[in-house]
C-alpha cells in the first residue's frame, strides 16, 4: 500500500532540490533538478527529434558514475546552453567531478521546442538560456513549487492545448519513494477524443488533475481522425518540433544500469498519458536519478525486483505528472487550456 508523498512533487524524494526560471517575454524557461550530492543517473530517449547534452556519459558502460544536476529547458537547441549556466553555478561552489586538480560539474540536459509560441526570440548575439540556467539553480528548493506555466514548461504546448510543467510522487509503506517531473510539450493530445477526459485519468489520485474520472468511462472512439487529437500543420506548413522531457527519481539504491531500465519503463507513463507519443516530431527524453537515501529493508529481494518495482511506480507517476502539468497550465495568449475545456464539458452535461 502507498499514497502520494507529502508534496506530491519530485522534491518528496529525499536529497533533491528543484529550481525554475522563466522569462515571460520569451515565453520560455528552464528547470533544474539538483541532488544534494552526486547521484547515479541514466537516460532513455525516444522519438525522432531529440535534443540532448552529456547523455553519452549516462550509458551503462561509460565511466561516469554520477551527475551533479539535470537540466530541462525550452528554446530548442539554443536551450542546451542552460546547462552551461548550471555548470557555472556548481563550479562556483566547488561541486563536480574531480579531474587532475580541477572540478568539472556533470550536467546532462534535454530541450523541448517552444520557439514558435509567440514569444520574443530575437535575443541577439547571446541567447538567454545560460542566464536562466544559473537563475534556476539560485531558486532551487527542496519544498513545494508551482506547476503549469513554470520553468521548462512555461511556453509548452500539449497538442492544441497549453502545456506545462507537471510532477507527482508515490510513497510505499516501507519508505520507498518514487516521483516524476515533466515538461509537457507533445505533438499528441493528453485528452481523449472528444475531449472527454485525460488519457491518464485511471491513474489519478484524488482530484490532482480535476477529479473527472467519470468522464473517462464514457465511450472513447479511437477511430476519430488523428487531427482531432494532435496539432496538425497549417496548409503548406510544418508541424514543427515538440517533445516531453522529464526526470524520474527514487530514494532507493540503484546504479546506472538499473536506472536505464527505470527510465525505459517510465516512458510507459508517457504512452499512457499522451496519444500519439514518440512521433518523428517528438524527442521524448526521460532521465532517471537515485539518491540512495533509502535502503531496501527486504534483504531477500533481488535487485531485478527492485528495478521492476521502481520502474512500475515511475511509469504511474509520469502519467500523473503529465496530466497535472497540463491541468495546471493557463493560457498565455490565444491558446485554450485543459482545465477550462474540461470544465466547459462538465457544464454542458448539466
């Protein structure tokens, strides 16, 4: 038995801080996950349009055993420079991997595409993401933080609706904690055809994204045309870039090899919450972190069973985090948002 953690956020995982920075003029931002100490980390990348940095170090066979932070950013490839700001912040504090008298912070990163969301991207010779990465570290907290138009999710779109930053957690009775954080910007839809409810509705805890479970039980016509669910290109145009980027984390003791499997399983959560997912226009990327703050009390339980347990919970948390991020998002200008749309649906039934 278990339940969402006290905050229902990734900061429920002991040893993790999370910080955000965004520029409303740009309609873009950065989110940073900062372990208190170097943490084991791996990654799984899906889809055809990914943008990442330092992910080769996270391969199981690579020598690097831990990371100092994980950075999620808007800005397409320009946003990868946010990790440089995070590196600077860590280096200023002497944090990183020691190499021959020097300290090199290890900061893997992933980006989403939000360049076409109407914000002012005319930033001249110096894109703002390095500055935003540093600012996100300054703002990092181990407590509560807002969802929706926050950090890397500030300018996100979810299909035809406003996307955003979401998070969710789960604590087992024996103290195992697993959580997810995701910037939701897919080409696919988080809502069922006809906008009857979230695809992730069966995994909702309480009313964390509206409490509209009854809507999911209604007939779902999977034969509806795809254009009713995804952001189609305009005539003569291109659908452009999208992508969900996120982090799943646990307080258990897992190495890179185990975390690689956890990250892969967490993609199942994206598949539960977004349709279609992992398309050629998406570069869905999920990092997995372990802080090792909790020791498995079942000595007879195998490592493989622990990986399966953590990965299964991570997938559920990821599905919930996707829906929470979109439910919490509010329009910037001209978009519709899931909360308003679903409330209109509920009013129409009365």
